[in-house]
């Protein structure tokens, strides 16, 4: 999951200042965690504490009201009721990485990914975005090849992952919908050679940089077997103690063995 958070932090300064190249400084003093990190850690905390996804999101999110939430989600965050608002935004996809890393059965991954989305993003595209990202992480953890991941996500969710990054980047524009950002983030991973290149490619789309790097970073972490130590250290220095504590507890949790 730290791969998703690193992607969020790296992409944070390019969300509103898009770039179309990969040769940018990976971290700068202005890089910071955003709502992607806060909500991903809320999902992680809900898993660790066996809590309600929506309630934990609201509790943790209210501690960081300036993390960069979208307008509709910000209103949801401060309402007493956990009531979905039929969103197809990519907020469901950017927070789902803990699900892909936590569960060891596909049916659990898909069920819980749906549950994390449905508390707010209950539009079919919002559900699909969350499930596709969680499943990609799960498949990568299981040792699936990029071709197998591509074929499975295309077959199950209808995303076009046959496009090349070279043809996407010149014409791609900012898009916060799941259907308009999740496939492109996945292609950044599919066209990468290692963790860092996946994040750099996602940022260089010139779109919703923090979220797309968060998505690509989570899948890349699972596929490449981790995140470079220097990047992990940069992440840890940028998280307050409570968020870092959730991250470390999630990373250090005892392994969940698949049922016999």
C-alpha cells in the first residue's frame, strides 16, 4: 500500500500543474499527502480494526479537512449519515489499494472493494473502478503476468487496455471519472519497467496526477514486489504520526493465509 501513497505524494504538485514528461524531480519540498492517502489509510484502518468503512473514512477524513477532497465528497464527509451520492469519480479507485493487499481470495477482494466504494461512490462506474484496481493488485500479488492482468481487467470490466502510452499521453486531459482515468493509470503500470517508471508515466499523463500515480503505484508495488527504500523513506517523512502509525500497522500485520 505504501506504493499507492508514494504515488499520491509524488503526483500531488502536478494535479493542478500538469506535465507531459517523465524527467521531473521525484520529490520536492512542496510534495504532500492528499485525500488519496487519507482515504486509503482509512480503508486500511477499517480492515485492521474491523470497522465500518464509511464511518472510519468520516472520522479520519475530518481530522484532515484540507487534504484536497472534491466538493461532493467533502460535503459527504461532514454529514452525519453515511449516504452514497451515486458518484462515478475516481475517489473510489484511489482508496482501494489496501483491499488488494489484504485479502487472499478473489471473491473477498471483489466484495470488499465494492463495499469500500458503495459508501459514497455507488454509481456502477465507481464500483467498477474500485473493483478493477483491487483485482489488478490481487492478481499482481499472485504472480500474474502483465498480459494476464490486462486480459482479465479488459474481460471483466470492459476497459480498453490495448492502447499504448505513446498514443494516449499527447491527447490526454484532466479527467476525474473512473472510466476516464483508471484505464489510463493501469496502462501506465502496464508500460512500466519498474515501480518508479510506473509512477513517472502516470504523472506524465498530465491528468489527475496524484490519483493516477496512486493507482499505478499500488499495482506496481504488488507486481514488482515492493517500493525502493529511498522512496519509502521520503513517504514516511511526509506523514504525520497518526497516519504513519496506520501505515506501519498495516504493513507489519501478520500475514493472512488463504483458507484451506
